[in-house]
């Protein structure tokens, strides 16, 4: 199964390479959004530190959300064009097909978040965490990307068309905004504090911020990992059930 999933991942990556315009857009849009926040809005937002230092974890998760959206579209595209039926006729199972899309999504998202981090370093971001903290941050980022990639695969199966799949991923791209990604939660309206403080992205962002900047993290990384594991398990079960239903 692992070898088949890797083959499917290679296929997805080759398809991405043949669509350079979509790949460039997925890479550049998060970078442009980060630059807009830093240079257009950052001077008006008091975060108690340099705004680029505050915003980088949120920009990395926003970037991952954009990347995961393309996974939903790819899965829906395969379903609508009969490619999955052809793969099934070759005795390729549903889990390897979906796992290939997810693995390719993780690779693409790691490349794009690395680009965001490099641009952040160029404009003044200076991580101060030790090697173990940076390694933990990288591991948490991979766990988050894997979780939202499986969620995107499930949404791609839920949608009837690739266009609808792109619309379904709106929630993943919207969630960083009502969180601590771009502004402190206590600056938001009071009725929003409960959601912003307890939605899945906030502990991931706070954990990345603490690990990258050598700040006390407390139990937040464990909360973040629990969210990632829960989303992955739920999305995997949903994607498997949807795939079975749509390929009967």
C-alpha cells in the first residue's frame, strides 16, 4: 500500500509541475498576503513586538490552507474525469489514491511554507528557538498540514465538481483570520473571544510562535497535536467512507 501511495503522490506532483501558473499562484499569494499585512497594516497593530515576528506563524498556516485547497480540487478533478475509475480497474485501492494526494499536498505545502519563512527572514523575522524547539515546530507544522490535507481530500470527494471543491475549502482559508494569527484575540469583539481562543488553529499558531521565538509554550503544543490528530482521524474516516460510496 505504501509503494502505491508513493506512486500516486509522484503522479500528483508531476501534475502540479505541469501547471506552473497554479503552482506559482499557490506559492506567491501567501507571500504577498504576508507582505501586505506587515507593510500595510502592521504599523497600526500593537502586538507588543515587531509585527513581522508576530505574524509569521499565522502566515505559514494561511499558506498551508491555500495549498490544501488545491488538493480538494485535484481529488474532485480525478473523480469527475473518471481517472479514479481507471485506477480502480488496475486494482488500486481508495486509501492509496487519497494518501497519494495527501502526501503530494504535504510536499507542496512544505515548499510553500519554506518560501514564506525565507521571505520572512529577509524582511526581519529572527527565530530564536533552539534546535529542538525548531524541530518540534517543523513536526507540528507537518502534523497540521497532514490534517488539513486529509480534510481537503474529504471535501474534494464531497463536492460534485472541482469548482465546488474549491468553494468548500473556503473555511480552511478563512479560519486563520478569527484566531491569534494576525491580531491579538483581546483586540477582537468580546463575543468573538470564545471562538477565536478555542478554535483549532489558535493552539497551533500559539505553539509555533512559542517554539520559534523561544517563549514558554506550556501545554499548548499538546492541545495543538490533539486537534491535528482528531482532524486527521475524522477526515480519514470521512474520506474513506465517501470514496467507498462514490465508487460503488
